[in-house]
C-alpha cells in the first residue's frame, strides 16, 4: 500500500506521478513539482493504461491525472487506481468543466480537481491538500458545485434534516473519499456500523450518491470548497 504522506515515505519525499498525453504539459508539471522542496516526480505516463501500470509499479503518494488520454479515459483510470491503490491520492488536472463528469469522478473516488487554465499555484496547492488527504476545488469547480446547489434550490429540493455530531464526522470522511473500512478505522467502529451510518445519512439527506453528500457538506460548512 502506498504511504499516507511524504512523512511516512521511506525517503521522506512526496512521490508524484504525472499523467497527461501532451509532452509540454507533462514537462511543465514536472518542473513546477520539482521546484518544491521534498517533492519529486517519480514517473510520467502518456495514456490511461500506462498510468495504471506505472501507479502499480511505483506506488506514488499522489497522481496528477488528465481526464482525456488515449487507450483508457481518465474516469476509468480513476476507478481502477482507487480500487487497487486506495492510499494513493488523485488530483484531476483537466480543462473539462462538465458537471455530470465531475459527479462521476466524485463517485469514482477522486476529490481534488483543477482546470488546466488554473495551473501553477493551484496545482501545487491541490497536491499539498491531496498529500494531507484533504479535498481541493478551484474556483471554477466550486462554481459548478454551487450552480448545481442553486439549481436544486430553484427546483424546490427538500431541505435535508439536521445531522448529529457523529453523522457530521462520518459525512466529513465520506466527502474526503473514505471507504466504509477507512471510516471505521478512523472512528474506531466496525465496518458494518460505518456502512449502516452511511446508509442512514443518505436516507436522511435524501442523497442518492456520494456527490450529493459532498454538496451537502460544502453548503453546510462541514468541508470547505
């Protein structure tokens, strides 16, 4: 399993894999990352299948991943990586602003998104948040999420019931992309209990997906967008 952070890595270095099908983008990201003390680009990939192979071989702490790559699209790659390397964090690096796709990425286990137009400091900030297992959204992505929330309001979506302190803790972990097993370990409860809490929260919020729980968490100040 990949280290949880640079501090846990044997070398004390945050190891980052960069995946993009454009050489100039890969090189630009490599240079930016290489300028941060304690960080290194441990590998690069130019298509979806290669990023999975490299991830399994290198077991990086963080993967910076473009959505639109040859061989295997980024969404499929996210699903595969989250299944095989649950401790490896993902930063989605793309020009895509599609609300539906962002929701699918949430469901697949990604929780950090930046647009290519927002690269530079945003990329560094996103990687730093990912290394701390925290979600990261740039203003563009936050606007998409807020737009969906406002759409729900205009359509008269029912207001969710108030949640308990324990449920807020669990919502925070769910919004951070944690599995039932990871939530259980963090809270000192059984996986079965964590699963029961998750189901109860989704019923209480009227949520049908993890993305809807994330939106609830953002608009109620449980996590920051």
